[in-house]
């Protein structure tokens, strides 16, 4: 099975053709095609190529499926005996993409 390790938004993802992946928010419209050129590793037909840091001329094509917000994460700070407590919530924005092709 062919796969690639790509970098998006400072994070690394292992993707194959047909996968739907949640990456940090992108400024692309829903249904728009995008190309990810930050390919760190590539496996095509059992032949593995590892970049230093990127694999030359490798490209991953994807389509934007949708945008959204993740589950809420609670941030709680407290200092004992000082009557100090802060409770905050955070929801991270994401973009859902479908991988349409991997080229070497």
C-alpha cells in the first residue's frame, strides 16, 4: 500500500490515497483542490524514500471536505491557599481533507 508522510501546520501525518485527515485550519474553500509539497517520506510499491528534509519532486493532492472545531479542552489553573482559580476552555479549528493522489 502506497503512503506518504506529509507536514501540515507544523504536524506530521501518514496518509494514503482515499484517507480523510483532520489537519490544522487552512484558508481553502470546501471542494477546492490543494497540493501538499512538504513530503517527508514516501513509499511507492514497497520502495521507501526518506527526505533530507523533503523528498524531491514528491506531491500529495487532496480535496477540502470541510471545516470545523474539535472537542473542548479544559485548562484549569490553581494556586493553593491563595484563592486563585482560573478555568478556561479551548476548541481547536481544523480542516478535513481527502487524499486524492500521491505522486513521486
